[in-house]
């Protein structure tokens, strides 16, 4: 397995010369930057074959009765850790199809890991604390990133050629909370794209 | 209708009271209506507020239930994992526990669990649920409005909604109605398209729908009045939140005014009842009052009417007020009018001097009696004339003469109390009686006349009285009152003319006064056409036994009335002035007849009657003298001494001229009438004719014979010849011859006859006179 992954990596790097960068700015309809929007790029419209690894930790901590980070991108099959940094106990669950799990009450400094086998979304909540909501976007592409506070997500080393790019946000008002970008190809250098999305208002919950 | 004072007053008072009561009733009614409306408005508003609260509470309850379920981990797990049977059982459980009508879930994907999606407009519902967290409002499910409560299902993100629905049906509204203090009616209307509809339909629903539409559009938050088929009602429209953006719903609270007015109905009935009783009392009271007021006035009115008809009236005075005084005055006035009328009537019907009933009263009495007589009875009117009244009056004075008449009237009244006595003229009393038989009545009058003529004592002196009575009778349908009185007066004249004491009216003798003038013109025609002619009555010379003269007597054979009595038309001719023409005719004809006789060998003296009225007519004398002289006639003028000579001086002149012309004058009918020695002295006549009244009774001897004898002697002494009239027997002829009478005329000698018979008569005349005429022996006797 590792061999194959290494091989793929070599292939990847070998083709480095034929790659570009996609920078997507996501704004709400009123012009404000939208944070935590996930941009996913599928070169040639195909999911990535072989193992995928992202440079950030696959971890959602519970801190100050919040999930941190709010949105986490992990590859399919990744083991995600749920360390409890609070003094209270939490009961983390996900009813999302394919990524259903339940971590019954566990306390401070305890760590639980859950493997997320299905590409999609795992909406996580705490059965004790209703206000705790987090999302793990399980992707099947290596080219994914989430927007920062300025609403910009930058994905480097995207193989040149035709691509299918999508933007996902937990509150995006669209089917499956996803929208497809207008960009259909990436060349050498940086391709810039801006997208306006409508977000569902989140009040009280 | 209002001709009566009483009615007027009653209607006025009762009407005023009724008007006042009506105003009170209307005011009370308006106040009640206002009050009731106010109460209902308040109640509706209060109920509206209560409804708001109830609605909020229920919403909260449902919301709480929905929230509870939506947070349940197991439910969320089941819902998120699409465990439909578990989800359905969970909501069914909750639905039953909360007593909900409907409970179901809608996923964000539009999947529905717990209800048949065909029963609702899923897209609209989804949009509404998605549009607002915890959306709620009225939504139509399966054609009926429901109150919808929703809660999102977060697991932890939004995966769907749990929806609770309570049906807003009649039952639900009844629960609301029960909360209200007043029995109002609650209905939910919801708009579908343009129409507002409701599940409980009444007759007023269409009207109400329009009303709701207007109220929603105007955002009217206050109750207002709606006029429906079942009467007025106050309606409050409260808009309800609708779940769908294009829908609308409203809660309609309605309260019929009739219901609000119901508690006041006894009060209104009481007011009306009291009003009616009051009006009846006022009507009765004003009727009674006005009757008291109007009764004397009605009595006065009635009395005035009766007074107008001439009845005797007296109004009973009941009160001391103005009406009482008016009645008093009225009674005085009525009495005065009555007295005055009686006086006027008395004056109108009575003679002022004597106090006896006058002619008008007599006429009235006769008319009254005529109306009462039974067949066979007559009303007898006797004009009783006091003879020579003017002499009596000038003798005893007017006053006593009047007293005499009064006394006489009283005397008749005593004798015949059943008669009615009045005064016709100054000297004539009139007695009206009713009798069965006229002849008997006449006899009775004659019988009582003797008693009546007894001297009357006037102021201590006895006065002789003589009376003549003219009687006329009538029957119903006969002559009327004025006519029969006139006839009695004529009868009186006739009686006096005939020198009788009592005489029944002789219509034949009287003829027709109105026809007198025409009779005269007919007489003049008769002169022309020979209807008038002469008959001659021979006069016998008692000394020679020869007929020496004839008296020409006029006769008239009227074409229609036959032979007319000479005294009738001659007298009439005298009265009407036609005597001149008649005398002219007679004279002319007599002269002509004399000529004829002369031609036959008979020379007779023609005696022509000349009315005393013509003696003072110089013109007539001239004409007569002229005629006689021209014809060479031998004529004698017989002057009726009864005729009044108007102008004696002229008359004497005329007689002188007649004498100068050789026309002898004879005094006719001497002894009757106004014969007086002065007359004989005044008129120088050649002949005196003794009235037949004396001659007829000559044979009986006595006074008449003496009178005739002395008259003959008197005449001879004055140089007049004497002719005796009415000689009807040989004995009378003999006596007259003995008395030295010169001529005799009468039936014993000859009746009057026409010219031809006269000629024959004269041819054959011979008489053997009783005395020796030639011898003259008697002449000495």
C-alpha cells in the first residue's frame, strides 16, 4: 500500500512541472467573505486515486464547549481524533450517512478516534450541548482547501487541464450545500475564481 | 272627523302625550342600543385579547412539545438515519399525548413522514418552514385551516422539521366561545385565491366574507356593525398569521345585536306598556275633561240650532265659568228673541186699533180650517159690515167707534164661540166658521143678527148699530183664503145693494170682474153688430086709453153668454164710463125706431133712460139736443134719480137747455133710493115715474096707496105728469086711474117688445078703461 502511495507521489511530483494554482474567493451575496467554505477540485472530474494526505492534523477538539475547528477536511478513511480539552464531558455523535458514529460520554483529556470511511459530510454534534456543531468534510480528492477569514482558499499543484471544482459550506443554500464553480480548467500559474453564495441564517441553535 | 270639539281636544292631548312618550321610548331605545353596543364592543375586544392569549398559550404548548421531540436524541437519530417507522411511531406517540390533530415531519429534502403528502401543498409548506426557524401560522391541510407549529430537527445541522397542526374547526371555536362572558360566535376565515371561506356556513357568510375582506384590507382593529340577514351584529376581525405567503386567515368574532338587546327587552316592553297605559289614561282623561268642556258648548250649539228653527229653547247652566255666563246670555237672548218674535207675530196678525186678528190672521185661519174640514163641511166666511159706520164714527168719535167694533167682535165671540173673528176693514168684521150646511148657517146668521144689533153701550151711552152680512163659503180645492174673503166682501156689497141683511155671495151677479173691461169692449162690438137692440114698453095714457109713448129698454144678446141682464151691464157701463156710448146708441136707435113707427102711422113719445152721470155732461147734452133737433124726434129723458149727480150746477144748466130744446125730462124710479123733496126742487122735470115697489102693493091698500096718491098729487102740484110703473093688474090700473095718475106702464099694459111686435101691438091696441075716462068723474076723486 505504502508502495503504491509512494509511487503515486513520484508520479505526482514528476508531473509537477505541469501544474497550476487555483485561488478561490468565496463571498456571501452581501459581499462579506465567507470562512470555512471547502473548495474541492477534481482534475479531469475524477477523484484522486491512491492515498490522500493533508498537511493539517485530522483532529476536532472540544474546547470551550465548541468544536475546533468548525470545519475540518479529511480524506476518505482518515482517523479523526476528538480530544476533550474541556473540564466537562461530551457526547459526540454524527448521524451523517456513511460516517455515523457515537462517542458516548467521555471526560477531560480523553481522546477518541473515529475512522470516517465515506466521502461526504459528517455533521457532528454533542448530545449534551446543543450549541456544539461541527462539520467534517470527507473528501475523495487531494486538492481541497477551506477559505480563511478573508474567504480565500488556495489550492496549489493542481494538474493543468480540465477540472471540476466545487464549493461546499455547511449553511450554503443549495442542494447538498454544494455549488459547482464556473472554472473548468487550470493552467500553469494561478487561476483565480470568485464565487458568491447564499447562506442560511443560523439563529438560536 | 274633527267637527267635534271633544274629539279635537282628546286627539290633541292624547297625541301630544303619545308623542312625548314616543320620544322617551326612542331615547331609551337609543340609549339601550348604544349601551348594548358598547358592552358588546368591549366584550368583543376583551374576547379578542383573551383569544390572543389563548392562541399564544396553545402555540407555546405545541411549540414546547415540538421542541422537546426535535431535541430528543433517539428521535433525531431515527430521523437522521431515515428510520421512518421509528419516526412515525414517535410522532404518533407525541400527537396522542398532546391531543394533536396532526403531527408529521418534513425533511430538508422534502420527504414527509406521518401524513399523506397529497393532503397538503408540500412546496408551500417547505418554503415556509425553510423561510423561518420555528415557522408557525395558519395553513390549509386537506381543505381545512390548521394552526401549524414547527420546530427544526437539528442533528446537529438542519435535517428537517417537525410539524404540529391543530385544526381550527367549529369544535375548536366552540372552546373559544366558551371562554367569552357573552355568547359570541367565533369563526375562522381563510383566503384562498380571492375568496374568504369558512367551514361553518350560514346565511350571512357571503356578507361576512366581504366584511372580513374589507376589515383585513383596512386593518380595522375595532369591532364594527354588520347588517346581516338575521339582523345586525357586531363583528371583530382579528387577522391570523398565515403560514403561506399568499394566504391569509382571520378569526371572526361575531355577536348578534338581537342577543345583546335581549336583556333589555323586558325594559323596552315595560316602557312601551307603561307608555300605552299612560296614553290610554290620558286619552280617557282628556275625553272626560273635554266632554265636560264640550258638553255645554254642544248644548249651546244644539240650542242655537233649535232657536234658528223657531223652537223655544233654554240651556241649563251648569258652571260658573265663561261658558256658564255664555249660556246665561244665550238664554236671555233666546227669551228676548222669542218675546220680540211673539210681538212681531201678534202685530203681523192683529189689528192695531182693536187688537182683533187682521186680514192675514183670517187668511191663515181659513187655510188652517180648510186643511181640517171633513168632506161635506164648508168653511164659511161672513163679512159683517157695520152699516153707516162713517156716520156713527163722526158722531161718537174715532176712539169710541173703534171701541164699538171691539165690543161687537166680543159679542159675536160670545154668540159663536167656535168661530174666529177678525177685522177686515174699518167697519167690517169677519167671522170664520166651519159648518155642515150653508143654508142652515145663513138662517142662523139671520137669527143671531137680531141679537147682535142690540144697542151697544159705549162709555155709558147706548149706540144703535145695524149690520149687513156677506157670506162666502169654500171647501178644500175651492177658492183660497184671500179669494173667499174677497167674495164675502163682495157679498156684503151685494147684500147692501139688494138691501138685504144677509146674503150669500152670488157669483153670477158678480160675474167676473176681470172680465168687466172685456165685457165692455164686447158691448161696444154688440152696438156695432146688432147684438144690442131695443125693446119698447108701451105707456098707457090713463085719460085717453091710448098708447102715447114707449120706454126704450136696451137688451143685449151676448154671443156666448146669452141674454145679459141690463142692470149688470148698464151698471158696469156707468162704472167704467162706457155709459156715454151706450146712451148714444140707445138714443140713436130710439129715434130710428120712432121714425119707423111714424112711418107705420104711430106717433109715440120715445122715453130714453139717461144715467144721472150723464146729466152733468154738457157735451152729451149738446150732442143729444143736436141729434133730436136734426131728426125732429120726440124724446123724453128718463133720469134715474138713484144716480148721484156729480156736479149739480152743470146738471141744472143741462136740464135748462134740454127744456129749452123741448126735450122733456122724467124722474125715474121715484120713491126708492135717494128720493127727496130737495131733489124734486132741484130738478125741474116734466114727469115723475113712481117706483114699481109702491105700485105692486097698491091693491093691498094702506100706506102704499096713500103714498102713491099723495105723490101723484105732489107731482101734479109741481106741474109734473105722473107715470106709474109695475102695473100688473086691472085693479091697480083702476086705482091709479082713480088717483089721477097720468100714465101707466107694466105687464098689465104690455111687456117690453121689439119694433115689429110693437107695431102690431099698436095696430091692435084697444082698452076698456075701468073708469070713465071721458066722463072725468074720477078726475075729481
